[in-house]
C-alpha cells in the first residue's frame, strides 16, 4: 500500500508542477495539506542500540524523496546496508517532503544531531532518493553539514532540477490566484531560484564525498544527467545502464536496483566517492 501511495503521489508531483500557467494572478496562496506518515522505518533501520564498528564507523541516514516516507521504496536498500554491517537510520521530514526544502534541511540537521549523539560517531553518511539526494546538499552547504557528513550518495537526485516541471515560477494557477501545495515541487523545477542559489559557486563544498547514481529511464528527473554534479576529486557521477545495460530501473525503482545498491555500498565502504571503475555483478 505504501509503495502504491508513493508511486501515485510521485506521479502527481509531475502533473502538479507541470500545470500550464494561466493569466497573471495574485500572490501565490500557500496550502499545506497534511500528508500522514506511519513512522515505520525501512527494514533493519532505526536500531538505536546499534554500535558503529571500526570497519563501519559511519552511521548511514536514508533520506526519502518528495511525497515519500522513511519506508516507501527503501526496504531493500536499508536491508542491504544493514547486512553489510552499517548502522542505518531513516526519518520522515517536511510533510512527506512537500514543504520548503530549507525547512526540511533544518529537520535533517536535528535528526543528524540525534544520530551522532546516540552512536557517539563524529560523522554520518547519507543515501538519498530523488529530493533526498538534493535536500542534504542544502544542509551541507548552508547549515554546517559539511563538518559532519562523510559521504552523500544520491539515487536519481534532482540536483539541477527537472525539465518536466515547466517554468519554475508557475505554480498551480486558479482563476483568481496561484495555489501552491507542494513548495518543494516548485523548488525542484529546472531553473528555480532555489536551485540557482544552491548550485551557485561550489556544488560540492567541504570534505564530503559525493556520489550520484542515475538511470537513463528516469522520467521524473529529466534529463537524468541533471542529477550529476561538477566533476572533482571527491565526486563520482554514474548511470546504472553504463554498468549493467539490462537494468531497466526507472526513477521509482532505482532504490531497489541491485546495480544502484551495489554502487551505493561501494561508495560507503571506501574512502572517497564510489570508484568509477568498479563493476557490479549484473
């Protein structure tokens, strides 16, 4: 049921943000419906008694995407990391990720503090799907996250937005006023003010290692290469079909892709970003 809900609402995101603009209207009206979550972590996550080891010193935080929750689509990813010995944590944020990304990043900051305090670790790593790969970059760049994040792995991240969203300044338009019920959707449109601000200057600040994993079958983040970040010593950009051509995972399926999970584990298990020459089993 949760997976179906995530699928339907992610599709709704595209349709909502892509609505055609009407005539000039009054200032946007913010509507904030409450999207309930169940507070259920993905398989194996949020074991607050887990102790990081010398081999796996960094706890890993899973960050869901827009309209998702901490469990939707993420069980296999979480279970794979737990099986490899990582302490794994997940959170619900931003009213299913629909609120302003800046506010969601502040929630992530609070959650990171809880994980660090509980585990006694100095740093965490993060694996985020869609907006979950983008939003931590705001935390890293503007909220001090560069001091406590070791790795950031984005699965189909919306780093430079999506062209399917239409003009960034055209929220849902009514006959009298513009209505916005998913601020984060507007912010993830290609060319938005939010993305311009986030990507200005250094796209990969701090000593953080950045790995972006995309799929050429992505119809949500378009083009899929907009998930890439500027090349650098601590940055690896990958597309799963370049490693396993038969992997047909699209945007919603990429967290469950064996290829994507193997590349994620490679990034988390070594110093630096994922090894671009690493070949997972297809």
